């Protein structure tokens, strides 16, 4: 196991009715900006719960944060905050709203072009405090420091992370997710599953506890994901999916182990160029990343085959093949297609993506830092 430092100060309020308790987590004198997306919170009852919980607090609203939040929209929120003297943020929505709010929090006091936080990894020196009310289980943004933002003007999708953008608290009420369409629930399952795989399917690091944690999250998603799709108001299965998505990327399973993230970096480019849902890109790219990198991931792929998919018969190559196919089949079973052609995207996207990586001063990806643009090309060639 590698050395590590682990820190996660996020307070989780989990379960039915927890939105009512957020007032106790926000200073009474705070001037709040409530951020949200397309407005679904105003039709599913979440907005009314938040408004009731903030009775007595001074707050304004900023809606319209897009899926894959746009820099251009987020900067409008930054200007509003500066003009109105806002000093606390409350993000109400899914991962995009939460990611966007993290960027807003970091950009308010940033000196210079805020895009440098993402494009140049400029250090974040301060950030506004914020809390979250999660309405879509997927990204784990409610309990981590990560944020991904799209610059619409140039079709770039980049990320940053800073310990200053940990939420102060996050509300996880499974009932707030009941109104989500199947597409979003399926996407969330695939997103969480891939988060785990990026941290787990690398090479052995003598970290059996982290492995078992990761495998338990994968098994829970495999068991509970189809249940919650079949019966969206099954509180028990939805609660398990919500908590699995949080634990998939709150830092715990990644402590002391090598991590990959090749699939995510390629996927971000597909979203930026063609507007695919984030999880759709992951479903397309992950099985092919595993195929191309099977030799480098061999020991963990065999462990994955046995422990997650109960594949113990046949020769090793056949088990690896079956594990990769079962991964693809699982994504399809929760409604997320796994080929570029399913989304009307052709292989002419390959040179666009590899060229982008090279122009940015590409640093090799993967747990061995040996995924070059040539390897990216090989992975994408299988995604047709």
C-alpha cells in the first residue's frame, strides 16, 4: 500500500426529510445564493422543501446551470455574488450543479481569469462556503473536492480539485431522486460503477481492504441498480444506489492505491465535442480501455472476474473476456448504450481527441503513466 493522507470533512445528512435540517448548518446571518439547474426542483417538491428550510434566511436564486456546466453561465453567478454580497452557497441538484457551484465558490475571489483554475491548474487560495442538496446520485461531488466545467466557446471540458471546495454539508434524501427519468438513473449507476473501476482495476498494491470496499460497491450497484430502475419508488434500493454513488468517489477506496482515469479523460473529450452524457461516454470507453490495457491490468482483471462476476471456470483469457463483456452487458441493462455509433458519432472523432491531448502538452495517462495518444487512438478505434 502506498503512503496517503486522507481528509474528508463533509457532514452527510442522509435519509427522508433531511432537507428540513439544513438551516441548522448555515449561519443565520449568511446571505445565501441557491444554485440549481433546469428547474426540475420546482416541479418535484424539492424547491418547496428548501424554501421552507431557509425561512428566516436571506437568499437569492441562480438557476439554469447546464448538464456539463458552462463556464459562461457560471461566471454570471460569480458576478451576481460580487454585486449582492453573497457569502454562502447552496447547490440543489445533481453533479453538474454541484460541480458548477464549486467552481463559482472558487472563482469569486480568484485574481485573474477564472478559467485558469481549470486550464492552468492555478491554485485556489480561497472559496466561499457552500452546502449541497443532492437530487441525482452519480458523481460523488457531494462528498469530494472535484469539479468538471465546460467552456462552451471552445468546446473544452476540464477539471480542477481543491480541498477548499469540500461542501460543508450534503443532504442525501433518496426520495428527492424519485422523479428522475430512467436515463438519468441509468447514467448515475454507470458513472458510479466507472468511478470505482478507475480506482480498483489497476494493479495489485497489497491493499485488500480497499479492494473489498471497491468490490462491495460494484456488487451493490449490480444488485440494486436494476431494482431501482424497475421500481423507482423502492426506497431501500434507491437509498443503496445513492449511498454507493457517494462512496464511489469520496476518497476512501482510492487511498493508498494506484488509479487510472484514462476512461474519464477520453470521455470528457467526447462530451465536449459531441454533447454526449458523461455516463454515456464512460459506457462506450471503459470496456475498450479494459480490452486494450488487459495485459497491464491482468491480475486485477482476473480478481474482478472472480470476485465481482463469479467467473472462476475456463482459462484466464476467457475469464477476462467474459468480465469485460459482462461489464458492457451491465451498462446496456441499465439503459446506457456502449458504442459510439449508438450516439451517431463516427471514428473521425479520433484525430480530434488525440490532437487536443497533444496540443495541451499531453501527460501520459493511466496507473503506469503509459497511455499515450497512440494508445488513446487504439481504445477509440474499438468504440465504433
